């Protein structure tokens, strides 16, 4: 078992190299790559100053290529980027000329805050709800909650976010929550307790949207998994030996029914960091989701590569955590 996980950990490095190499090549070969972006900026500045574009092309383009290491073949330029990463330098954003690492650290707490909150709320709500639906299969509670679940599953995230804003924040119906942003303008002048209340006030609706994003899938998955376990012979045997039905469910079937839930637990680690772009856009939250969108839209290669590196690493760690969750839930599973 230890050898398996050590192998998985060792494979992280070549996998990351493969992912980043492919994206690095595509981002530099695609139209509007870093070299073309820098030349376009230089020409726009020269046109404002009245300089000749030909002179600038001759003077500056070779210097730009050297600075970007694009005077060499792309694989060599990629090695320069790898060397930079090994020195804990993710480069500089070409949008606002800030360090990529500093930009990520600025946005990270925002996405982590509502991402982790929504993530844990999803599991805390959906697992008990799925159990209750399985135990009350076909009853009024099951039918009523199924209608709600169907509603949440069928409604797109952006539609739900705009509906919540219209009903609870616009003032057309209610004005209980602010329209956007993660904190108020006077946040820094508030006391610590008031800061917590202000944050909760602003983040309530985004967290509700984030929770609803996986609400239906997790609940139905938990219900169906538990129903499948309840129908197996070992549960009937446990009841025949003197246990009540609920005792048999919670002592035996419940743990086995968590295996499908454990599958996605580690994989959601990447979603916590990435956040939800749609939720951040609708609620005007300046998090990792918007930063990733800006990096792609503005062809900011260093920022894009830094975000890709971190998110790919978390995704690979999440896959290993999923396997670990398998073992914790069901010790009979052995990875060789």
C-alpha cells in the first residue's frame, strides 16, 4: 500500500511537466502569444509618442525575444520557465506587472473562504439528507425533497445566482444582502466581530449558490448508494440476528454507502481553489476564478502558467486523496 502511494506521489512531477509543457507550447504558438502581445504593446506606445514602428521593430523586438527567452527554440524557453519555477518564481503578470505569486496570494483567501465553506456545507447537508431520503423512500418527505432537488439540478448556477440577487439584494422584493463584493467599503474600520458579520453578510448568497452547485448530485448519490446497500443480504442477515433496521443501516450499510461519496471528495480540492467563475462574476467577487478568466482573456502567459501549475498539482493530490478515502472507508480495498 505504501509503495502504491509513493509511486503516485513520484508520478506527480512528470505529470506536471507534461501538462505545463503542452500548455506552454500551445500558448506560445497560438495567435496573440506573449511575443505578439509585447510587440503590440510596444507599437501602441510608440504610436502615442510618434516614434517610427520600423525603428522600434529593429531595435526592440530582438530584446523582447531575449527577455522572454524566445530567441531560442520553445523547448529551451520552457526549460528556462522550469528553472524559474524551481527558484520559487512564477514570473510577472503582463496585465499589471505584479508578481504572479503575489497576485495568487491576494486572491487565494477569497476563493478559499467561500469555496471551503460551500464545500463542507454541501457534505454536511447532503449526506444526512440522502440518508433520510433513503430511509423514507416513497414517503412525503422523500417526494417533497425530490421536487426541491430536481429544481436545483435543473437550474443553471448563473440563473440561480441572479434570482437570489433579484429577490434578496436588489430591493425589488427584499434588500437583505448586498449586491456584490466580498466586504463593505468601510471593512478596515470595523471591529473584529463586525468584520466577521460583514463578511458573512456579503458571502451568504455566494455560499448558497456554491452549495447548491453540488447539492442535487451529492444527495441523490448518497440516497441511491445507501438504498443499494440496504437491499443486500448482509443487512437482512444483521436484522435477522437481532439488530433493528436502523442499527443495521448505521452499523453496516452506511459506511459502505460512503464509497461513491469518497470518490469525489479529493477531486473537489481543485474546485475549492479554483472557485466558481460564474459565481464570482455574478456577485462581483475578485477571486481566483476571475483571475483565471483574466489570464486566459488577456493572454497573460506567466499568470496562466502559474495558475495551471498550482491547480494541476492540487488536482493530482486530490486524486491521491480520493484513493486514500477509499481505504479509510473500506479497509478491504488494497492498492498494489
